[in-house]
């Protein structure tokens, strides 16, 4: 007979778990997430479960199971590695008319724990006639489909209000966060930046209106005002708007300006952080922005204007004297002036530099140079934006990583 699926609301209800091994370690976090009051009965427990007990998230009875443990509980999980104990626990639970899940014998179990996953307000549970591996595979496929929008689930009684400010990551569509992809799949309108991962737009339903913010006229400062107006207008018309930006919206992304504009208009805004290109792009090129024994600090600088421009608020004097890693965004077109400024204020001419163009994309390439040679080499190699410049001794670590990867036949 097929099982009857049922969603249990365990908040504030006691659940007994017998056995403190790896099976219990997998199941207890889900019970805790559901709000259950977990009582663990076992002479021994894994370090992870012991840590949960020390933090007060569950009650651990450090002893063997006793029949009276099944009294007054709502659910029992028999998770020991001794079948006879699990059988006795199940029999006692049955006598108390309490559902018991046996981890060792699906056929003898009065209840099964489905392979479960969650996406937003949707919980997916899969049973496969007691085959946990098959159930987990199907669960993963369904949850992934909900997250990436391949399973249409945009309709629901609870409509998402307002605007979501979503960081799309450094370029590769797979590097958007799970939350960002989920909200993007439910959007009515998407307002996308030029540097937002364009591949994500191909996944949208045909009914979604896509507005390319890069094509709004009248220049940079006025364009931001138009973007703010678009967000507010569409949200006030009852549409759920996703503002899709490259990287992280609060790292040189003017995201706070858009949040302030929406808040001033009474529009609710959800902020979804993104993977910033400032650290992700160097990482894909094997460049750690910090490394033990080399450097413990790094500085991220927007270099969209030259160091000698009166409008610049960057303290280039301190950056030249610092030994920390410098991550320079929008610097390629001004690399000559930047390099000379850093050397003038204390950086050595042989300071290693890495320039990563098209980071995380299939066209990514990396140029290695020094502070003295990087202006000429970027020009000779035709390096163009978008590119990120990393200055500091961590670039030596990248070369070491690159050589080791070549030795094992892994193409960087």
C-alpha cells in the first residue's frame, strides 16, 4: 500500500531521538528547524550533536534508552545501529500510539522520513518505497527546478510585494545566490544593469518584462533617477520588481540609493547580497586577496577617476604606503596614472600585479606584470574592461597555485 504523506507541525512538541550517531546527526537539524523540542537519548553522540546539546538546542540524556522515554512524545526516531534496540523502541512507541521512524528497516517502520527540501515557502517531500537514495535524487531535481525557475511556480495566493534588490554575482550565471535566483524566477519586471549576468535573463518566463537600465538616456546621474522612478512606478502598479545588478548591490553598485528611493515612496524592498567581483574574480584566477604569512588586509578601490582628479576621495598616499593587497575596480583605462601614483607614494616598482579580464566568464584571461610594467603590458595585450587589477605579494601565491595545477594537468 502506498504511504499517506502528511506535513507535521512540530513547533513546541517533544520528539524523541534514540541513538547519537551519524543518522541522528542528519535528522536532528531538520527537527530543530521545524521547532521541535528534541530529546536525544544515547550514551554517546557525535561531536556535532554534542555541540548542539552544549548550546542548549536539544536535551541530551547520556544513557541507554528506557521504555518510559516514549511517554509524552509526539514522534520517535529510532536511530541506533543495533536492530534489536530499534525494534524495541518501535514496539514501545506503537504501544503509546506514537509514530516511530526506524532508520535501519524501512519495511518494519511505522513511518518514513521523506527526503525533504525547501525553496521559499514551498517544502518538497519525496518518498520512493523506502529507497532513500532515489528519493533524495528526485527531491534534489525538484528543488533545483524551483530555484532556477525551470519548474514554474510563480503563481500563489501570497504575492511578493515591492522590489527585490538582487546581486547577480561577478558574471557567471551560476554564481548568483539561491535566494536571488528564486526571486528572479518570480519577477513580473526585471530592471537589469549592463554588468548583470545576461545569461540569467534567458531563463525568465516570456511574460516577464525586462528593462535594460543601461539604455536609459540623459547620462549617469539622471539615469539613476530614472531607474529609481522605474522601480517605484512598477511596484506601485502591483508588479513584483527585481532590480538585477552585477556583483553585490552595496559594493560600488549604488544599491543604497535605490533602497532609499523605494523606502521614501513607501515601497518594501528586500536586499539580496551578491558575490562581489572584488574577491570572486581574483579567486577564479587563483589570487587570494589575503594569505597567511603574506598579507592579512586588503583594500577595494573604485578607480573610475584618476588619482590626481580633484573629485577623487581615495587616499592614494595611504594605499601607496600600505603593504595590504589592493583590488582596483574600473582601473584598466587609468592604470598608467594609478601605477605611477602608487610607486610615488611607496610601492616598489617590482610589486607583482595581476589583471583579470572577463572574470568568471569563458573568455576570462589573466595578465601577470609588475607595477612598473603593467601599463605597457596591458596596452600591448589589448586588455579592456571589465577587468580587475590586483596589486600585492598575493599574486606570487597565484603563480605558485598555477604551476602546481599545471603539474597535475588541471588547466587554470
